[in-house]
């Protein structure tokens, strides 16, 4: 089996080598690196998976910092199979789990931080996930808050219910979504809510050589709030991060990140006005020299086996 895997990876590496000559940049997006697989977070990698992701990156690809990748793109000097690694939101396991693995393979990454959750905060989606996880019994009755009644009699159903609720309230008016989040937060043990970076961890992450970017203050979907609020979210986030790290913050990632749905051209102009050098969306694709520097595409790797992971990445360079 090991020999088959090695042969497959070697073949896929050869394929991606040829594709990489087209001067394309693949930007990977992660959020968390869990201690172990979690049925409530099936889309997140754990330490084991992230380790072989990064081993493959270091062996078969040219991993660059975002700053260097954009500079080389401008100079028409991007290497073949160019990749950047990014993380969104600011989870503590970015420091505790991801950083040691990145260091093991000598890789750099950019971490986009919503500073309003530093030092004990929790994001609305995590309130939902952890709230549903901690409900006892076979039923979750949310009729009092007009979300319905759900069967949570097994792990799979719990995960599905959490995903349904997340989709239902994601684009709610911000105050309404906050009320929902507070309800689910009331169901969570305190220890389960301490999942975001501390200020000290953020500083150490930066001092280790990782780049820090902006991600708004409280991670609102910008399209759901007024212009004044959106401007303050972007501006204050940058100011706080620059104050903590005593350096300039150059890159920004739009919360949720789908063009037209989660942010608009107005928000792109705001990001430009606050002196960012580039901004990233979650639109799938690869970057080329002509890509809009303020709406760069990214790619989420989710495959659970190396062969499929490599094949999907190799194919993405064709897009």
C-alpha cells in the first residue's frame, strides 16, 4: 500500500509540475487544526491530517508567504506549483497545533484575525456548534426561538442539525443573529467556549515569523450591516492588530468571503482606503497575474486521503 501511495504521489507531482509553469498561485484556506477528528466539525482538519497536508506541500510545492508570492507575481517570477497557506478567524489551535507543524516543515502562513474574539471570545457559529453538542437527550426543541424542533438522537443527526441552524441564521440581521448566538452560548460549559487565541498567543504567532492579516473586528457579514458599521469593523480591526503587534498589517480577508453575497464593491473600496495591499475572498480558484488584487480566490482542501488531495490540487491549477 505504501508503495502505491508513493507511486501515485510521484505521478501527481509530475503532473502538477507541468501545470505550475502557467504562473498560477494556489491559496489554501484553513480555519482550525483540531486535536483529533470531531463529528461536529467534519470540515476541519486535525493534527494528523494537517501534518500530511504540510508534508506534501513541503515536498511537492513551492510554499511562499503571501507577501513574497504577490511580489513574485508582479515580477513575473512566480515559481511552478506556487502555494500560499492561510487561516481565518483566530482560533487558539492555530498557535497550539498548526504552528508547530508549519515549523516542522519550514513553512510560512498568513493568519487573518478577528480581534474582537481574542482573550476569551467566541464566534456565533461556534456558539451554535458547541451549544448543540452539549444538549442532552434525543430532542432539541427550539420552537420558543422560532427555529423548530429537531431530532438529535445520534452524533450524525446532531452535526446535521447544527449545520441546518448555521445556514438558517448566517445571513440574519446582526442583532437577531446575536440573540440566537447568546441562546446557544447559554448551553455551553465555560471550558468549551475558550477556543480563540489570546493576545499573548497572537504575539508569539507573529514573532515566530507568521504573517498576521485583518478579518474585521467581530466577523460580521459585511453585506448585512450599514456602511458606517462596516467601515469601523475594518478600520478598528487594523488599528488594534497593529497596536498589539507593533507592525503594519498589509492583507485582509473578507468574513465568509463570497463576492456579492457577503461583501460588495463598496467594501472593497473600504479595504483599499485603509491601506491594505491586497484582500482575499473565499471564491474558489487560483490566482494569476491579472487577478483582482482585492478579491483574490482561495481553495479549501478537504480530502481525507493523500492521493485525492494531490489530485484535486493538481486539477485546481488547470482552473
